[in-house]
C-alpha cells in the first residue's frame, strides 16, 4: 500500500460534525476518502468538497456495524491515509435499549466494537509505516455514566479507553492519537432535543477546535473547551451523592 | 423558537426544522400540516414564516461545475456568497445579484430576485436553466423549459408555495476581473433623474440612491451609480497581478438593537445632506471592487438592528416607465407630508420581464425602508393608492402588510398561479403567513 501524506480517511463522513471537519481540513489542502454507510449521500459531499476546494475526494461504502467487512475495506484502500478520523456514532434511545437488546447492541456496536474493529487494522499499518494520526470522536457522555444515556455513555467510555490505550501503544512508533470529546453540538443527532443554547456548539466550531488540536499534537480535546471543567466537577461528585442526582 | 426575517417584524414563535439532506426534507414535509422553506431569511416580512419552517441552509452542496460553459449545479441552500467565493477566482460571476450576497439560490429563485442589470439581462429566472422541486406528497419533479414547464415558471416568484426547491442549475457569466468600472453622476432633481436613467440604459449596471426628504427644486435629487465589469487592462499594475482578489474589508456586527429614535427624519435628512454634499458634482469615474459596488450594506452584519426592536419594513413598488415622473413626485410628496423619513431609498429602471408572479415589469422601481410604528401603516396604505393609480405593484419578498386587494390588483395572473400551484401543493401544505394574508 502506498502512502499519501495529505490524505484523510473519514469514517462516518455524512455526519454533520464530519462534514464540517472535512471542510476545515480541505481548506488546508488535504484530500479525502469519505467512508459512509450511505455512499450516495457521501458522493454529494465529495463533489461539493472537490469543487469548492480543488482537492481530491473519493467515496467508499462502509458500515461500521458490519465488522466482517472491515478487513476487506482496509485492504481495498489504494493508499494508507496520513490521518484517520472516526466520527460514526449512534446516540440511540436509552429507554428502548433498556427494554430491547437489539437497540442496546446497536448503540454498543456503532460507538464501540465497530469503531475498534475498523481502527485496529488501520492502526497496525500506521505503526508499520511509523507515522500518522488517529482521531476518534468520543463524547463527554463517556466521562461518567448517567441514568439518561448510559448505554451510549458506556460505549463512549469504552471508546475513550481504547483511544487512550492506543495512544500509549502507538506513541513510540510515531503515530499519534487524538481523543475528541464534544459536549453538546447542534447536529442531526441532537435534533429536537432541548439543548441549552449557551452550552451548544456548532459543528464548525468543533471542526476548528479539532484541526487546531491535530496541528498542536493534543491528546485529549474537550470542545467547547469548558466541558473539561464541567466534566471534572461531574467526575468529582462522590458516588453517594451522584446516585441521587437526576441527570 | 422565536424567529423573524430581515425586518425583525413580525416575530413569531414556531417550529424550525434544520435539514441537510433531501431525505430529511422529504420526511419533514410529509410529517407537517403546514410548512414553508426558508433560506437565509433575507426577505423582509412574513414570506418565509409558517407554523413549521424548513431551514434550508444545511442543504448547501455544490454538485457540478462545467468550466467550459460556466453552468453550476447546486443544492438550494448554497448562498450567493459561496458561489462568488468559489467561482469568481475561476473567472465566473453571478448573472444577477440582489443588494446582498447573503441569500440562498432557493430564495433567489422563489423571489425571482433582480439586480442592477435587470434592464439588460432580466431577473434570476432568466439564468436558471432547471431545478428540482419537492411537492407536498414527497415527489421530486425535474422542472425546466421542456419538462413541467408551467410549474417551472410558476415557481419563479412563487415564494415557496409551489414546493421546495432542492437543487438548481444556474448559468454564471464570465468576467475578467473582480472589479467594476464605476461612474457616479450627481443628480439635481427628479426630472434630471429620469433623464440620467434614460442615458444610463446602455450601462450593464445602474441604480440610484435618492434623497426622499429634499423638496422644491431639488425634490428627488440623488446619485446615479452605474458600471461595467472592469476588464484586465483597466486595472492598476498591482490589481493586475491578482485580478480576482479584492482588498479585505473589516466587517462589523451591530451588536444590539439601536433605539428607534436614532433613525428619525432628522437624522435621515442630515445623513442625506452629508452624502449628497460629499458626492462630487458631475460625472466621476473609478475602479471599485465588486463588494463595494454590489454589497455596500453587507459590511455591517445585522445592520437591520439599526431600526430598533420594533423592526422595519421595506416598501418596494414598480410603476410603468411612462408614469415615472408623476408617480414618483406624488410618492415623494406624500412621504414628506407624513414626516416619516426613509434612510435607504433606491431607484432602478426595470426592463421587460416574462412570468406569472414575478415582480419586475418595465418601469421604475423604488425601495424605501421604514421603521415600524403605528403611523406607518396608514402612510403605506396611502402609497398603495398612488401605486394602484399608476398601475403598479408591490414586491412580495419585501412585503409584510399589503391587502389581498392590493395583491389581486398588482398580480393579475394570480388565478393562473393558483391553478398551477394546485398540481404540486394540492392540499395547501406549503403555506406562509404572507400566503394566508393574501389568500394565496
Ligand atoms: C440588504 C438587502 C438587499 C436586497 N436587495 C435586493 C435586490 O436588489 N433585489 C431583489 O430582488 N431582492 C433583494 N433583496 C431581497 C432578497 O434578495 C430576497 O428576499 C431573497 O429571496 C432572500 O433569499 P433568502 O435565501 O434569504 O430567502 P428567505 O428570505 O429565507 O425566503 C424568501 C422566500 O423564498 C422562499 N424560499 C427560500 N428557499 C426556498 C427553497 N429552497 N425552496 C422554495 N422556496 C424557498 C421562502 O419560502 C420565501 O418565500 C434584498 C434583501 C436584503 C436584506
Ligand atoms: N451532537 C452531539 O451533541 C455530540 C456530542 C458528543 C459526541 N458526539 C459524537 O460525534 C459524532 C458525530 O455525530 P454528529 O453529532 O455529527 O451526528 P450525526 O450527524 O448523526 O452523525 C453520526 C454519524 O454516524 C453515522 N453512522 C451511524 N451508524 C453507522 C454505521 N453503522 N456505519 C457507518 N456510519 C454510521 C451516521 O450515518 P448516516 O449519516 O448515514 O446516518 C452519521 O453520519 C458521533 O460519534 C457522536 O456520538 C456528538
């Protein structure tokens, strides 16, 4: 597999955060492989990016939840990207997940197993090459399990732990890992939810923060920045009090 | 959520659904009892307001561009600013542009916007080759001069009532530079203005700013601004190196609503005197960048807050060319007698225009901004009577208060529009506050 030092692979590219992120990297001259479970939609994004920024943009079909397809996907890449950004995720419905294992599994596989399954073979190849960066979009929801979304939260917690371990593992081989923990972001995932406006970021802000963190070599990014402190407080609350709080 | 269009009047509390893909729009439409598309909300009144607003800004992909022909295909939420930013460096400009670049392609089609070159090239519809339209039952129609021709024509100026425009093909025009060779002409009064407009017909672009409050022998004085796209050899040596790059201007945002008294007839008069006084006599030529020529107001973001929290409206009418002098004189006098100043008064001469609900027709169009206050409405009703007397009509995208009667008078093809509208909007799911007011 050849390598391309300005190529970015985006997993879950049709997400709102991914679209904004691609624009941010495109402004800086990167080209892309957009991997999405809906390739027709991704194709529209790809045309837009190619025309607006005069960069190359290819589309590949990828379902994060179809673990058995992942090795073949990685083998089929024409070049090993410099950067892999894993944005796919699924908020799901907590109540439904409690009643129905199918929903629970879907949350776990989209946010955890599936992401690991696709990132691991890519990580191995980057390790062999001795360069690259893996960016994983986790969530502040993974910092502490809460009654309102602990299926999603625990899957993201698992993903955060995976990324942190991966960072330690790959560091000595020249591959960096960036964990992104957004707070509230106005996207199709959160559409219709009553998010508090002053705390809610636009996807474009998340994208800007992410690009800056990538260039600075940051390990863990909270975006907007104040979520680091909000979550610090949330994590510091003793369990005997936390269990009585409605969140 | 609380929302209003550019005039900040009326403010309504309605559902706003932000969408970024066509399947999302389809389900949003099918789920709703009443909805209307909204682009960047640059219409002034209640055209883009309804119980449910479908916010199209996220549907903003550019889908194809042919550098040989200059034909661009894009989704309806792409803004004119985006098209300039992407294609001007490649030597292509908008065929028609309104006085702000913060409008979407969908909004430009739905209002069939015009620019300072209407007398030469018609309105936005004249350069739109085709579009796709979502009907109220979720079907997608391809519309052009050859397919679904009636729906194609009814959608221009149709204010979103025939359906939701999803994508469009627009013909851009080639330019050599990002600059305009501009001429300003100081105009003494209304008679002189009409004369200068006649003389200016050969120019691609022409528009006049006029002082609504001066009276007597200087009634209707103002400044004609006209221009042509500058060719490469008209630029100075520095500009020639990067002919598509214009100097960066700082933009400022009006951070809060100014109290309404700030823009009263006294300040308007003082401003006009200053502006008129500053303009050198006779004809003056210069090379200016496209932003200063087309979008002088865009430099101040949210300047609409300058009219105070109660908001403002724009009254824009067109009257046949031959009545120009008399009608304008009567209108200016009526406004002066009312004591209500208008800060921004723009006069332009339209060419011929085919269409069903589109606004332009051969004649003079005048646009006036007014702060909302109780005394305003009787004044506008009185102006309506003058406009009617001279066989004119009002622009829907600026309107917030015209009566059904006034609309029926100005748009004799409304019945044809309604017949066509019924083919794509059978039960009237696409509707707006304006449509209800006008019984559309
Ligand atoms: C400073 C300023 C200067 C202006 N100058 C001019 C000018 O010189 N000439 C001129 O003609 N106009 C002018 N306008 C008016 C403006 O061009 C129009 O109101 C335009 O339609 C606004 O586009 P928008 O995307 O903001 O649409 P909105 O204001 O959001 O909507 C306007 C109408 O278009 C419909 N619409 C929007 N998107 C779609 C869609 N995808 N499908 C179907 N319907 C849709 C809405 O339902 C509504 O009826 C000016 C406005 C401002 C604020
Ligand atoms: N929005 C927030 O407040 C917030 C906060 C913290 C973290 N996050 C995380 O940010 C990331 C991006 O989310 P977003 O807010 O941009 O929402 P989004 O637009 O809904 O993005 C989620 C994306 O995941 C994709 N996806 C879901 N299942 C998939 C699968 N099996 N295979 C491949 N792709 C799949 C979706 O594809 P389709 O487009 O085909 O549906 C969608 O593009 C997610 O990981 C999310 O958990 C979001």
